[in-house]
């Protein structure tokens, strides 16, 4: 593995309090630029459920200078690929483009972020309502929200990012504008850029952002449930879509590198235990694997499988057995090394993308994380031991912590099938 040849990210702050971070990659002609706001669905009250995501859509609908169509034409005319995203803890606009267009793209993104006029709101309501309806028809997506609800309950982390249709249908423009004013403030905003960039030039552009000072801190600490819960949604589907999981670790936890290795061993790679046993050996599923989410103060770990009704019991039995085995039997040296190389490979490959670099440094500044170099991250992965994996697995996949969620036809059948994973869920 070669050393980290990337430049060190540079951080500054504008007079208004907007933080700016850049990472120069002189070997490319492109720039990945993101304007990030530390606000997302976990900042919403139940009456606001979905406003963060709806607001993200509305940022594209018009500004004092451009209509929605003109925004698209402007981006196309600059040769830019652009989009936006909302998560539970952040919202951001981002674009990739030729370096020569940096000032023009920045100006457009900045105007969209802070000066949206919220036109055509009723038509965009319908678009978001269609997105929610489409999501409701996808049980393989919906089951993850049921699991989050089982783990976190009726809290912002337990609710889905898209929100509720009744809120989107009725929230008035003044309430959306008030949410925008309260959250899209200078000290909540991070400007991040990676590629062929000049840091001081980006800082100068960021100084032009007309963001009000004083962000509203609405982050309420979240406590996951202490014991597991089962949620089931009845739906006529060809498969049962099944998740098992529990509380995880927060995004700053040093054990996140051990968790990445654990995930690769258990279900996060094509040679993982669950993929091999459930799919390759038994043919019980096309899609099976594990994943994790990290937030400011907590997280979750989970396994997912989509399988036909006749295979539910066997698939759950395999998952339960592998959960227990990863806790009780030390991982072999060869398997540990393979998992480490898998994790390191993903880190290095993502570093080849300026968009991935931009996202990584933005999230670090946005959430107060240390800015580790690639070599530092690789060293932390290399330092993970067999004992680290066993200890983390024993904590995170302990039976009493696990919840279950599924979408399918027969709740009683699924409940009985959960016994090998967690006996109390089957009771």
C-alpha cells in the first residue's frame, strides 16, 4: 500500500462564521463543491416531519435570479452534474464541474441555498407526495424505517427522512420559510470543495454568502430502547423483507474502524459469512447483508435479508447462528486480514473520487470530527485485533439488545421465526 499523496485539507472561517474546507487535487481538472447545512430530519418536531427534505426540493424551484428551468439550464450550460441530499443530520447541495466554472457554480449554489423564493410550491408538494407513495410501495426500503422505529421509538431518529404525507400536504410556506431562516445560518453552514481548487479563492466566494448569524441548536440527545422490539407490516409481497438490529456507536467512536471490519466479516462483503451462508451455500436470498449508521450521539447496526415465505425460518436461523458465532468464536487470522484489506480497499478507492473526498471532509467539519489522513485511517484499520472484533460483536449483537422488523404476509410466522435470533421477540 502506497503512502497518502493527497494534500492536507485547509480550513478557514468567514467573517460571518461560515466554515470552509478544501482539499486540493492538482492532478484533476474538475471540482466537487458542496454547501452543507447541519440540519436534517432529526431536528424536526412531529408537526414538521419531512420539512427538511421538502425544503431541499424547494431550493431547486426558483431564486430571485432564476426560475426552476433556468437553474437546470444554467447548470447544464456550465457542464455541471448537480444534486442535493437530506439525511437525519444534514442537508446539502453539491455539484461537480470543470475548474474554470467554480465562481459561477458557487454563485448559483449559494443563491439556491439562501435565497429561494419558494415558488411553485404546490406542484412540488405533489412531487414529494409521489416520492413518499413510491417509497411506501418498496418494502425492501420501508423495512429499514420500521427497524429504526423499533430501536429508537417515536423520536426523530426513529422517524423516516421523507416525513409524513399529511405534513407535506398542509405545511404552509411561512412555516417552511421560518424553518429555513432558523436553520440555514452561518454557523450551521460548511462549504467544502475538493479537486483543482484554490483555498483562498473558495474562502473569498464563501464571504459573499448572505447567511444570518446565530444557528438554532435543536439537537436533542437520543436514547435507543434498552430492550428489543418487533415491528411487522402486513403486505402482499412475494418476499418477506426482514431486518434485525440494535443500537450502535456514534460517529466519533474510535471503534468505528473495528465496526467496519466486523461488518465486512459478518455481512458487508461478497465473502462475508451471511452472504456466503444465506446466498451462496443455501440459495435463500438474492439480497442479504449488514450495515451500520452513525449519528452524533448514537447509531445502529443491522442485518437485512429478502427471502420467500417458505425460506423465512431457515434464513432467520442462519442469521441467529452467525450473530452468536461472531460473539463466541474468535475470528481466524486469514478472515481478519481479508476483512481489513476489504475495508482499506474501499477507503482507498473512495479517495479516487473528488466527490467522496469533498463529502468526507465536509462531514468531519460539520460534525466536529478529526480530519484523519488516508494513512491514519489505514493504520487504524490495520490496528484492529481479533479481540476488538469479538468485544464489539458481543456488545452490539447481544440478544437482549436486538429488535426485528419485517414486511410480509403473516406476522405470526415471522414472529416464530425470530426465535433463533432473539427468543424474547418470538414470545
